[in-house]
């Protein structure tokens, strides 16, 4: 009897553990409201350092020429800006495009050609950083991707924070910018409001930033020197490692939401899968690499803070929480039907309230993107999960099911985990017959969020198997448009 | 007075004015987020009330 009671308590505890990431998400969004009181603007000054922009380029011929032209025309004093293109042994026309730009702007554009490429972005960046530190000209370095487009005044918005010597690096707000867009880029557009515009604001409030966006991060020269003048090449998340190193070196990392940067994102599940698998594996590697900092409040830069640790691990382990909650509900269903039902209601009511709060707030944080992506925002958890949330709010709906009520409940308990597998089917369906219809259908029904969780599961497995950590670059075609 | 400044000083003063305007805009936007958070919370409160009073 006592053993059964202990088992039931454990199972209910595991179900409620599934609510932890939701509660932490609410906490982060509440902190966003606090951003107006904990912003860094009081320490900003007009500051225009000499900046070297590093553009790592591996087969970027399609976007490089336009990217360089745009950078040269940024609203920033021409004599204070130079560009280094690190051509990572490209085999397309990248070298030719770079050579044309160097010939046209010999004092402002430098072309560094690596003869051995494909070792990842960090390896290419290190060639550029060596050049930055080789003379005294650069007071700061901006690391960007070849496809990103900075807003006209974005550099000003970033550099003003470096006027405070305590700040080592600053990142901007990366917006999804592909035009014409499709269903997937709209999901990504909404995701970036949540993961960038909102989450990074909350990190500003906490005083610790998890990741400076690799597509646009500005470092002071002092910070580059403090982190050893090099970018880590040992993980797939070089931007996160740099962010951690910056803060461990005693410098602040800042997110500037008003430095708008536009980036091209994958338009197919296969491309998204490759990109996010790299990010998810990178985050797992970073977790292990910095295992000495978690939940140690004395760690420099706030990285050891309890809140920060909880947020980091709740995202990293989100698929595990979902699997545990699902398995626990199914077990409870068979040993104590009523208890399972109560636990289900608590979990899903938490989901509903979190979903309502986060979705409505996120759409208001960036209204232009919100207007374009509100449908994807509503279906972010997937159509089935939205219907389940509706039954949690209006339980009477279940009585309409008559004798099917128990079967439907069991389905909802299983679906919490199964939605990830169904979302994965979207990836399998996409290249097959009618994949242009079935691929998106699986994502809308099972959810974009569960698709990301499925990718995280794939990352767990790859890391457990110590699979080859190759740098699989996202293909860019120059579809991004200016953020302003 | 601005007309008597040399080009570098004029550029600096323009830059300072633009900086002030941008900071003011950014701060106003960030303060507006508090209102937006309250709107979102009000929506949540409405659903909780409806659930407790009518839909339980």
C-alpha cells in the first residue's frame, strides 16, 4: 500500500515536473516587463570605435557581393570601418566576388583566403581575429554571417554600449528576413521573437546572457584579448562558448533589442533540421564544457546563478520533461484514473495559461513580425495540442465524447510525447510524394515546438553515440531583406 | 550657433542629437513593454475567471 502511494506520488511529481519549463518561461516573460528598469542605456554614450567586420564565407558567392556593398553603405564613418572576408577555401565564386570588392575598395575590404576549409566557422574566424589583433587599428570587431543584413543604424545601436568599459560584447536582435516567406520561416519569425527579443531581454535583466547571436556579435578589442584572441573550435556552438568566456572573463554581454539584424532562415524542414541539430548538439557540448559553472552563484558573470541554470536546463531537457510527464500520465491512467485526470488538468491548465501569456505578449513585443506570424504563433504547439488545451479550459467538451472519453484521455496523455515523433514524420514526408503538402501538414498538426524537441532528441542520441561533429552549414541564397 | 561650427564639430553635434533621440525612443519602447505585459496578463486573468466561474 505504501509502495503504491509512493509510486503515485512519484508519478504525479514527474507530471508536475513537466510544468517546470512552462513556469520558467512565464518567469522569463515577466522579466521582459522589468527590462525598462534594468536596461543599460544609462551607461551608453555616443561612441564610434574603429571596427573590423569579420565575414566568414564558405561558398557564399550568392550573397557575399551584396553583403559587402551593404556593409560599406552602413550609416557609420567610412574611415572607421573595414571588412575582412575570410574565404574558407570556397569552391564556388566566393573568391572572385571578394577579389572584385577588394579591387574596388582596396583600403576598406580585405580578402583572406584559407587553402584548407570546411573546419567550421570558428576556424575561419580565428584567421580573421589574428589579422584584427595584428595591428592597433581595430578597437572592436563585429562578427557576422554573410547573409545577415544590418539595419541602417544598427552599428550605432551596438557600439554605444561599448562606451562602458565593463561591456565586452553586444549582440543585436536577429529577425527572420526571408522574402518571399513560407510557413516555416513564419514559424521561425515568431520563434525569434520568443527566443531572441523576449528571452534575451530577460537575460539582460538577470545580468547574464546565454548566447550572443553568432550572426551579429560586436566585441571590444579588450574582450577579444581577454578571451585569448581566439574563438573556441572544440564545439558546434562557438557563439555560446564566446558568450560564456566573455562573461567568465569579467566582461558584460549585452543584448541590444533595437539593433535590428535580418537573417535568411531555412525554408524546408531538412535545412532547419541540420541547423538546429548543430545548435542543439552545440548546447549539449557547452553544458559539458562549462560543467563547473552551473548552480554556483559565485561564478563570475552570473553564469552560476540559480535562475540562469534552471532556465538553461529546462530548455536543454525539455523533451525529457515531456517524455517523463507523458509516461507518468499513462502509468497513472492504469493505476489511478482520477488522479491521472487531476494531474492532467493541472499540467494542461499551466500550459494554457503559459501559452496565452507568452503568445499574446510575444506578438505585442514585435508587432510587425507578430502581424505576419500570428497564425503560426497560435499553432506553435500544434493543432492537436491547442485542442487539448481547449479541453483543459472547457472540460465539459470531453463529456460530448460519450463512451470515447477514456480513450481520448489516454490519447492526450500519449500525445504529449508522441507529438515529437509525429513532427519528425514531417521531415520524413517532406522529400517524398506530395511532401510540399504533407511536410507542412505534419508541422501544423504536431507543432513546430514539438519539431524542435524532436531535433533535441536527435541531438541527445548523436552526442551519446559521440557521432561525428561536422559543421553542416545552412545554405544561403540571398533572400533576406533589410530589417528597416 | 551651429552654423559657425566646423564640419567635424557639426557632425559630432548631429551624432549626439541622433544618439539622444534613439535612446529616448528605445527607453519609451521598453517602458511600453510593461503595458503590453499587463495586457497579456489581463487576458490570462480573463481566462482563469471564465474557467472558475463558467467552465469548471
